[in-house]
C-alpha cells in the first residue's frame, strides 16, 4: 500500500468533489418520492396486462381462431372443393369448346391447307421455275457485260479528270503558291515574330516577375497581421468564454446530471422493491380473504355436491334417456314396418298381384333342421339362433 499517495474516501468516486456529496442524498430522496408512484403504477399495469393476456386475450384469440377456421375457412375450403373446382373445370371445358377448339379446327383444317396449297406452293413454284433462272441470267449479264463496260468508262473518266483538273492544280501549287507562302512567312518572321519575342523576353518578363514578387510580399504581410489578430481573438475567447463554460460544465453540470441519472436508477430499483413488497402484501390479503375461502368452498362443498349430482341424478337420467330413445327407435321401426305392410296390402287389394311374403328373419342353410338331428351333407353347422335375434339381444 502506497502511503505517500493521497487516498480518497471510500464513498467517493474518482473526480468527485464536495458539491457531488452535498447534492447526492437530497436529489435521491426527491427522485425517490417522484419515481415511487410511477413505478407502482407501472408494476400494477404490467401485472394487469399479464393477467389480461393470460386469462382473456390468449383464450379469446384461440376461440376466435377456431371460430374463424370453423365459420370461414372450412366453408370456404368445402365451397372451393365441392363447388368452385367442378364449376371452374366445367367453365374451362366450355370455354375451350366454344372459344379454342373452333379456332384450332379453323386454323388446322382451313387456313393451313389454303395457305399451304393456295399460296405457298404457287409462290415456291414461281420462285423455282421463273425467278431463279431469271436472276441467274441477269447476274451473268451484269458480270459479263456491265461490269467490264463500267470499269472501262470509269478508267477513261479518271484519266480525263486528271488531265483537266488535277495536273494544272498541282503545277499551280508547286510553282506559284509554295514560293509565295515561303516569302510571306519570312517577312512575317522578320517583321513581327522576332520583335515580339524580344519585347517579351527583355521587357514583359522582368516586369511581370517584379509585380509578382511585390504581390507576394504584400500578401505575406497581410497574412501575418491576420494571423496575429486571429491568435489574439482566439486567446480572448478561450480566456473569457470557453474556460468559464468548461469549468462550469465540468464542476457543476456534469456532477449534477450524473447524480440525477444515478438517483433515477437507484430510485427505480428501490421503488421496484417497494412495489414488489406492496404487491406481495396485496396478493397475500387477496388470497387469505378471497382465494382460500373460494378454494375451501370448491373442495368442501361444490366438489361433493357435483359428484352427488353426477352419480345420483345425471347418470340415472342419462341411462333413462338412452333407454327411452332406444325404445322410441324400436317403436318407430315397428310402426314403419306396419305402415309399409298396410300400404302393400292396400295396393294388392286395389290392383291385384301375387302376394308379397312377409318380412321374416333371414334364414340360411343350417347344418340340421330345428327339432331334428338330420344333417345336410357338405354344410357347415350354423347356430340355431338367427342373426336378427342376436341383434335384438345385443340391443336389449
């Protein structure tokens, strides 16, 4: 441990002063008083939102989803599969039969034969039998007669133009224009170019160099004066404005803002602990005043009463209802059979005809007759009780 280096107190942070320690506790108390109601309201709203989401919104969303699937999606799928798909296929076939197939037949059996045999075949014959020999003859005439004649005429015209125009112009250029241009160029060089070069080198160049040096020296003096004035202005601004502002920000604003932000964080955490404690107390009171009695009533009263009603009232009523429904179905089948028999008898009495055998139990080839021990060869033994009797016994 270095005893020569000064040590800061434990509750101080690096760079803190007396102003920071002075404003820390009051600011945290004021911020806690301001933040605590907000944190409690926030926790209450968050707990209520979670409860509403868990107990209302999610079941409601699942119910709406199932309702939507049942009411909208399933009928739509059934409508698409049972109605729209066959209807679309029928409309597609009808459209093809009305709009596509006639045009295909017209194109395949009318237009194509007419164009092929009425237009293409004559044109092809005309091309092969007339135009091709005619073109070959014209090509031979052009190659054997017109091209040599054109070459000879072009050569003669070129020689004539050369003799009339090119040679006189060349003689004029070589003998007259070129010597005249050389003489004019020598005069211009002696009278204009050389004097101008001497004036530029001996007069204009030294004068321009002196003007440039004078302007450079003047610009350097102005720049030095401007730099001195700028340095003085910067020094004044730094000493009179920037340094006080920096000291105020560093010594006052930064500690106050840092302590305020830290106070908000500490107050938010303390308010969270207080809010959770209040919430636990309220939950404990609600449970012991409402929840526990409700659970006891459900377990000690509602559950035994429900079991008694289920075993003593609902189960016998359900069995009686099932028996009544079974008896009603049997009576309805008997009445339906009696009405059908009466209708057949009435029709036979009015119109006449062979008698209709009554409905009996279905019979089959038994291994032996009832009341007899005689067996039928190569017949599998069958029970003496009929299948209809077995069905009635099972229903009973």
